[in-house]
């Protein structure tokens, strides 16, 4: 479940295992999900309920408010001059490797997109990765 979410949302929203497992009990107590089948290695599956579907549709239709970019990389880059040159170079190289992989994944998502909204979101992932690589190359 977490890896599926990462593949689907990773270009624009980070999803961690701890977030998912922290939220599932709250969603269950609100009646939005219920326990499903026991999965492999004693993992617990959850199933969305009718109440959960209604809550999700309500959330989708609500005003999202301002959009905020939260990037640990950008925050680190703002302060990168305080690092020794070797650590700064390592930060940049690691980020380039990460965004190159992100770009490859986003390009694959564009090819796999089977409807206009999915393609537009995947195109956003491509543009985001390219912008990050351009930023890194300019440093």
C-alpha cells in the first residue's frame, strides 16, 4: 500500500510508512475504513467504507487553499554554504541522482497514463524533476 502510494503520489507528495500506519487507526475509528483480510506476514489490509468514500469525495470537492511547496532539498540548499565543500558536493550529487531517477519514473508515468488528468499530473512530475535538475546544475 505505501509503495503504491509512493508511485502514484511521489512526484508531488511524500508518503511515509509511519504516516500511513498512524492515520489508519484514526480513519477506522471515524468509520472511514474497516479491517479487511489479513495479508502476508501478518500485515493488516483495510477497506474503505461508504462513509470513507463520501468523506473522500467531500475532501476532493472542497477548496484546497493555498498550495505550498515543501522541499527538504531546497531548505538544505538555502543553507548549503555553511557546509564544507566536500559535503556540499555530496549533497548536490545525491540530489542529482535522486531527481534523475524521479525524471525517469515520471517519464514512464507519462507513457503509462491512460487518461488526460493522469497524463497532466505525470507531466507535472516530469517538469518538477527537470526544474530541480536545472537548479542543481546551476549551482
